[in-house]
C-alpha cells in the first residue's frame, strides 16, 4: 500500500512510560464515569481499559497527517491518506493497576497482512502491548488495526440486530467524543470534525471511538459479574455515531458473557468476557 514494503515494520518495537494520574482519573470519571460515584483517587484501582489514557501518543503536531495520525511510521507503516480503523482487540488481565502507579508499556508489531477487500486493498496489522506496573505484568493486549483507502461514498456494512433487550444506555454526545479524544490524545478528526468526517472520510456523522465502546462493555461485564474478567475480546461490526444514545446488552454464554453495544437496535460492537483461564 502506497509503495511501502510493510514487512519492514514486522517485529518493530517501542517502549513507553506512563501513568494514570489522579487528574487523568478525575477527568475520565467526569467524562464516562457514574455521576453518583466518586472519582478514583490516588491508590484506587484503575477501572478496566482506562490504561489507554496512560500512554498518550506524543507526536508533534508538525508530524501529523491531515487526518490527525502520525505520518512518520515509527511503529506502524506510514498511512498517507488511508483510513485507519481500530477493528478489535483482546486482553489477558494479570494484576490490577492503581491510580498514580508508574507504568511501562512494551509494544511490538506481530504481523502485517495485505488483503483485497470489498473496497480495495487493505492492511491488517496486529500489535501486541505488554503493560506492567509495580506488581509486574498487569495486562497483555492484542490490538487489531485495519488500514484501507478512503471510499468515494459511505457504504455501511450489513446491520446485525441487538440480540437481547437493552440493559443499559450511555450518552454518545459530541462533547463526550471530544473529551475522550482529548484524554487519549487522539487527533483523528473523525471523532470531532464534522466537516472533515462527512466531506473526506464520507461518514454521515462523528464516529464513536472503538476503545470508548470497549471500555463501556467491559464496565458492563464487571457490573454484571461483580469482578474483572480474566480475558476480554472485542470486535467492531458497524460504525456508531454521535448524537444517539448507546444501547448495551449481554447474554450468558456458558462460563462467558457475550456483550453488545449498538444504536437504534443494531450492533456496533460485540465482545466476550471470560472469568476462567482459556
């Protein structure tokens, strides 16, 4: 894609240091937390997937492409004007993280596969992250990224019905998307720039972040079972857009819990949480 030999990026690795400070925890709570609960304080447990705000991508603005992503290709291949989507991921949780803990993250490119999709060539990129805290390895994460060409028009995937009644709802306002972009230091304009998203990437509205949906689904799983799962997998199935409340439901699946986030009765993300070793 774009004349780049993607095999040169397989095996690349990077190390980062970060933390979820009390300020970040308070800001996250003020954005996606329960208004009836207090924000996590220094030493409190970090809620699931909030670690995504602990390692902001500190690319200088001069090295961002017109869509808001880094154009240098330090860890991933240079994406040019291609569309980048966080398609899914998986987690194995080993130890808790606490607010204020010093954190380390080791990231490495596991694989890059070139394919021909319905809208043209695409890249499937798998990146592994190992997040450690004072108690050692805390989270093993697999990140699934798709790079593809921007289409001439928005052709949504076939909708899938939500499989059960709505158990919870969550607002997906433009304000929440803007705050979540700021907290993750995510400059991708599909989440906050309506003119860009409609005229360039051809979506009908501002796109809800995949990581935000995954965070809400994991929180729902914890609320249902009363504890963090050992494993969590999620996959995007249809883009969801700002301005319409998110619907969340779940189904028991043996020892696992199947989870779904959607809008207007159709799925946007599916996930599975398990509390036993696989």
